[in-house]
């Protein structure tokens, strides 16, 4: 995810969530947003 390291979580689900968030906002996600998605993808789905 763009060089931002995340611990744990489901990588495939996190990647799909990042794609959806990026498509919705039309802007790149911040490092904090990427960490949130990467660390808790099941809670955000």
C-alpha cells in the first residue's frame, strides 16, 4: 500500500477497501487512513 506498513488484517480486503475509498473521494488516502483500513478491514467492510 504505497510503502505504508500495516500489521495484521486481511490484505486483499484492505486493498479493495482502499480502492473503494479512493474512487469515492477522488483523492489519495493519507497514511493514517491507510493504516486504519489495513489494521481493521473486517470492521470497515
